[in-house]
């Protein structure tokens, strides 16, 4: 339940300038800190498994162990983030991530970690992420407003992905020199810094929610909001598969190909850094470019997500793989900013975290399946065939989404619509007369 909107029906009041300007840099600085740590930690966890003698299947199991609780708890996390002060949910989640990564680092640094221990700690990290992500999405979207929202999202993503460049490159280099344990320890420290920053977020500008009601009722309300928009649920279904095969490609096949064909973690770290550089360039593009039909532009940009699988299947040289990852990162950013802009424009503020949780739940649902099956798929069909299959799925599903009229026609507006999901139809005189957003 929201308070009466003084700006009139269908609009969310703009956040007061002081609060918005305070929250936005805090959110950005905290995200930069976690990106610096987490990009290196993604590489470190894979090579920690490989150093114990594990193979692609074991790397996939550790990755899946993180994603399973992420998927299981996302919906509850979204409902809680719309009921409790969002910054408290974020700080608690960061604390859990800090402790789990510190324990993972200690195991790697002090002895030979067992597979079940790495899976357990990865699972705790995924649990923290499940509660953090919907709260963070809602907090960010409530901290910006008006025509500058898309630009603000682009700048936020540019800062965080820029941090990812340094994090991935530094992580790969540190793993080669010191091993993965210290990189995991740095990630734990980054979560500590980020949680401290997020403790100072101001939520007083967010309308108070009425007490009472159940989490189940909140989830039903979010489900109605989610399924009432064809562009929303179809793209989420698309990304349920696309994210699965992309993560399997980069988290499982990428480190293995790097180890066997490219000389170890260093080149793979540089490839991930090139991906980060592409996202920065893509964000710069989206600061200037405001496509009138954001979903169409964003969906067209999904096709290049097939390129990393193609590059690993060939396989390309380290420099060729870096070029492919750069192009992919740029494309991801065009989609991500377009997607965030449309969520901000179309979804009521008091339901942002719940709708975001359904978005994330659907988008992440197939990741544990895909990462767990990556090793068996390699054994059954060969790595090259499995990678070509990943690329084909991305292309076919993206082409199918373009058949949805709202994906092609929904336009950018200067004002935020919060009424009936079936309200002003895409392409209507109201929508066309107006000025025409990542995972």
C-alpha cells in the first residue's frame, strides 16, 4: 500500500534531491566495492576446485551450489524487501556473504578444501545474494527519477562494470601468483566495506507500507503484476535458458578451455576483463542513446551473447577471445540499461522488489541445471558440440521473443505508468506521443 501520490495518479513522486543524491553515490560506491572483489572471486572459486584435482563437472557443481539457494530464496527475498527497510535486508545479506567468503578463503589457504565444503560455502553466498538482489534493485530504482533515470542506470552500471575490469584482471593475475585463497579473502573484505556503506542509505522517502498481510499474499500480488505484462514474462522465460547456457559457458567451459588451450587463469582473466571493458563502452553508449523502443533495441542486443560459446568452441586465441568478450559486454549493457529503464517506467514503486524477484527467479532458474549438466554434456557430446549448442539456443530463443508485439513496440515515456498492466497499449497515441533498462 502506498501513500497518496501528490503528483497525480500514475506517477511516482520524485525522490527529494538530497536523499536521492545521498543514496545514489552510496549505492554506486558499494556496488563498485563488491564488483572489485566478486569478479576475481568467480575465477578463484573455479581454480580452487581445479587445484584440488577436480574437473569440469566439479566446477559446475560448485557453481550450481551457489545458484540453487539463490533461486529458492529469491521470491521470499523480494517479498521481504517490499515489507522491511530495504537497506537492512541488504546489510544483513552482505554480512552473510562476507562470512561465507572468509570461510572459503580460510579453507583454501590453510589446507585442501573438500568439494562438499566448497559447495556449502557457495550455497551460503547464494543465499545472501537471494535476499540482497531484489532489495538492491528496488532501492536503486527508488533513488532516481524522471527522464534522467536511464542515464543514471547507465552511469551506475558503467561504474560497477568498470570495477569489474580491474577485479577480473587483478584476480586472474593474483591467482597465478598467490593462488585463489587470497582473492577469496579480498572478496570477503569487499563485502564488509559494501555492507558498511549500505548501512547509511536513507529510506525515508519511500512510502510507508501498511502493516499486516502475509508474505504469500504479497507474492500473489507480485505474480499478478508479473504475468500481466507479456513483454516482461516472455523475456524472463527467454533468459531462463539464455542465462543458463551463458553461465555454463563462462563459469564451466571457459576456465577449462583456458587451462588446456590458453595457458591458465591469466588469459581467461583478461578475457573477462575485456567483457568488463565492453560493458563500460556499452554504458557510455547508453548514457547518450535513448532508444524510443528500448525493449526492441535491448532484445536485438542479446544475439551477440552467443559469441563467447562460439569463440570457445573454435577455440579462438586469447586475443580473439578478448575481442569476442568485449563485443558481448557492450551488447549486454545495451540490453541491461534498456531493461532497467522499462522496469522503472512500468512497475509501481511499492512492487519493484517483488517483480524484480520474479524477474531474477525466472532468469536464474536454469543456471544450476545448466552448470550441473555442463560436465555430463561435455562427456556425452564433446565440448565443442556442447558449446555450439549453447550458441544456437541463444540465437533461437532471442528470435522467438521478437515475435511478441510489446517487445517490438513498447515505447519510452517521460512519465512513469503505474496503472493497469494492460493500460496504454504499446504503439497507442498516448505512448507514441511521449518521448520515445543486465543479470
